[in-house]
C-alpha cells in the first residue's frame, strides 16, 4: 500500500471520528445546557474535549491542504461554505429556547461541530486565498 493511500485513510478516519465525537458531545451538551444553562465547553473540565475536537479538525485541514484528506480540491468551496454555516448556526441557536431540549440540542450540536470544523475551514481558507493570489 502506498504512503498516499495511508494518509487518505488517516484523513477519512480523522474526519469520521471528529464528526462522531462532535455529535456525541453535542447531544450531551444539550442535556447539560437544558439542566444548568452553562455549556460544558465554557466551564469546568469540558475544555479538553474542545481541544480534542480542534486538534482533530486541524489534522483534517492539514491533510486536505496537502491533498491527502477526504476533502478534494473540487469540494473545498462547498466545505468552506458549510463550515461558515455551522459557525453562524451556533450563533443563531445559542439563544433559542425551544423546549424541551430542541433549542439546546441545536445549540450543542452546532457548537461542537463548529469547534471541529473551524480549524479545517481556517486552513483551507488560507489555501484558497493562496491559490487565488497565485493565479494573478
């Protein structure tokens, strides 16, 4: 097996693991936000979970930057728009109080997915700007 195939596999697994962790943490957050009005990422021991999500997101972004991840060159614009949508979605659902649990579920899942995707979006946005500037 070639080294490129292994890197693509690592990128695929990192993306899948990040999404699963983000969804599980988001669902847990929905319960916590609903019962205490404090997001687990903002206080207490929840910060390490945000760091894990951010590091996995950075790995996905770096692998995609070098063309070895799951996000291909053709998919980068759609990924960037989806990542921005996740960040905006958290801002919208942060103050929504649809009960029981729906507002908290939307806020929790969108926050954890945004934390996971934000480093990859940042890295790929830099690459997109670089590629645009290079073509001049």
